[in-house]
């Protein structure tokens, strides 16, 4: 048993759960988990069937992207994940999917305003669109790092998909689901052609303040992180 076994197991378990729920398709998307107490993270391998994946297929890299464990090439978006962990100390799990309703909103470049209390509490003030950059490039990693400084936990990547964070993997999965629910409701509301109402600004700020308090606890090490 190696040091990274539980992290690699959680990556596989989560990937397969997200396939079963329809958020991940074929080999699209990627996900990672920060390794507790180290400048390192576990991430899905590049272009490999999630349903065939075993913990041995998962890659572990340090912050400078040196491979610490794994035999397969890591996800092409590894640089983006590393940039997120560098920028956001409160983030311990990152999930990138091509989930359909969120992806649809990126095509019409419609950021999601604060529509629901639950959304503001878990995803932040709004779901912004990060401008297009080709997959796997430093340009994409840099653009993402610039946008995630606003402390939100969900973003949309233009003409691409969703990018969701959590202080642990369980919260990241939850946030993927909250995002897709909001995206679908927003799309349906937009198709009506009528004005879409938002939650009051004060309610948004109260909910976002709770999220920020959670994040501050993580940064100080007062709240449990990691897999379970
Ligand atoms: Zn992608």
C-alpha cells in the first residue's frame, strides 16, 4: 500500500459515480484531489475510460508537475488543476466536466446570476464564464487562475464545460449537481423569453458570507478536508 492509495481510490470512485450520474461521458473531463499536507495532487490520467480505471491508473504530481506516482500520462489539464491549487488554498478537490446544460449556457455566453439561495451558499455569487482558450495550454491555466480569485466554487468554460471546486471531494460532487440543476432551470427560464428574477442582493450576500467563512476555516486548517 502506498502513501497515495486512498486519494487514488477516491478519484476512481468519484469518476465512476459521475459517469453513472451522467456528468462525465466517455473520456471527457478530469478530476483531482489535493494530497493532505503535501504540495501534491492526484489526478485522472489522460484519455482513459473511467469505467476501466483502477487506482493504479491515477497519477500523482507535485506542484511543479513532476510525476510522483502512476504509469499513465496525466490529464492534459494538469497545469490548470495545479494553477487552481496554487491560487486557492481553500480548494481541495477540482472537478471538470462537459455536463450538458452547463455547457449549453457557455455556448450562448450566459453567466448564471444568483438565482437560488442554495446556489449562492455553495457555488458563490454567480457562475461566470471563463473566456475560451485551447485545452491543455498554459494560456488556459493562466486564464483560469486569474478568474478563480473571486472565491466562487463554480465556473463555466466558454464552448467547453464546467469547472467546480470543493473543500473536499464530497462537496465538489454536490457542487457539480447544484450547478447542473441551476443551469437547467436557467436555460428553461431563458427560453420563456420572460424576465428571469434573481434572489435579493442581501440574501445572496448572506449566503456567500457563509461560504467565505467555510473557506477561511479551511485556509486556517480548522475544518476537515480530504476525501471522506
Ligand atoms: Zn474538458
